[in-house]
């Protein structure tokens, strides 16, 4: 039995890129690690956020389309993305969300209190305290490192066939069934970030892609050899899996599990320092070698967007 250590990254579709950067960097205090483009649609940004160096288990990525139609969250998707914060930080985040007029609700699940809210484009998020996993060393705007988001806690999956999704989590990805409460079954990987997955047992109407919807969830592979072993394992389990695709900062394979959720498995290496220094991360538009000859054309299409300290944090 192979075991993933947890989530590598989660990718979502959103609206205007400046609104996206303002929320995830300006409000939530994550670091913009990489400003590049969707390799399959070079006229669209692909923005990566995470901790100070973009460690696997902290990476949230976005495809922002300024005029994207709203999606619908439902079965076949990650329904809620969970971020973890250091113990004792919940009250700080209650105050911060209120400061930016972000409506939130407190929810309790499996004994954990979380702040449940949406980003400007409707993506559902929650913050919960956990001691596991390294603290982020990044601070920005009004978010000090001692309260900074550490990375993923995990996710809530909305499946069209929960029993089949549970099967792939346990018997292909190697997560352990941890417990059940109400409408949720909890699974746990053996890492310390992005390791807890809650699966909703009641199917919802099928989701629809668009702004405010997660596109896919990616699981961790240790290295390139481990990645090849994962590809073999997924294929032997009866799923159609793609060839290995070079995404510059990791290699990727994809398959859709039978509950409708698009799964990716991504390698930890090479990471985000392959083409920028630590201090330069996210500071300029980076293109893969095959798109570099079209830089001027691409830059003319992309909407200008940058990291900035928001007015509420300047007061």
C-alpha cells in the first residue's frame, strides 16, 4: 500500500486577478510565490500563493478570468478548502475578517472550531487552529508571522458517489479512515499539513465550473520515481491516468475519481526556487521557455495585477 503524505496544492477558478491578489495576499497574508500563465491558455494568469517558500501542503493556485461567469459549488468538487493557523490565533482572524468586512460563521466539526467564509468570488474557505506542521515565517500587511496561515489543514470533498470516493481515498491514495460525525467521514494522511480530508456523505447537485469553484486537488509524490510508481498504481486500480506533464515547478499526472472529483498527483521537486531567488519570488511574470518568444504578446493580453498593502492596513 502506498500512502500520500497529503495535499500538494489546490487550484481554483476565480475572477479579476487584482481582487484575487488583494484577498489572498492582502487580507489572508499569503505570499505570492509565482506569477506565471496557464500553460494551456497563455492569455490567463496562473497565480501561486503559499508560505514563505511555497512548501508542498501550503500552495493555493488560481486561474483568474476577469469576466468569468460564476460557477456552482456541488458534487464532483472540493467544496471547502481548509487552512490551518497556529493555536491561539482564532481571535486574531475573527478581528481581521471583520476589519475587511468578510462575513464569517463559526462552525464546529470533529471537535474543531473553524471560521467559515467565502473569498470575493465565492470560493468557500475555513480557518482552524492546529499545532501540527511548521509555522509560516511569512508576514505581510497586518498579518504577523505568529498568526500567519501555516498551509492547508485539508479539504471537504463533495462527491457524487461518496462510497467510491472513500474507496479511492483509502485504497488508492492510502489515507486512513479516522472517524465519522454527522454527515462527514474524516480521513487522514500521514503528513503534518494538508493531511485531513472530510468527505460529505450526502451528494449535492452536480457542481459547475466557473469563478469561485475549485478545479482540482493535487496530492503529494515524494520525488520523480515515487511519481512514476503512483502513475502505475492509479492505472492498475482501473482509473484512466494522464501521461506525466511538466508543470515547471512540479511534474503532474491527473485522473478523475468515480465521484467526479479531478485528482492530480504532483511531485515535491523541483519547487519554486528553480527560476527565482527566495527574495524575488512572485515579483515578475515568468514564462516557460516555449512561451518566452511570445512574451510581448502575452503581456499585452494580461490585466496588470500586483501585491499591495491594503488601505485598511495602512491606517
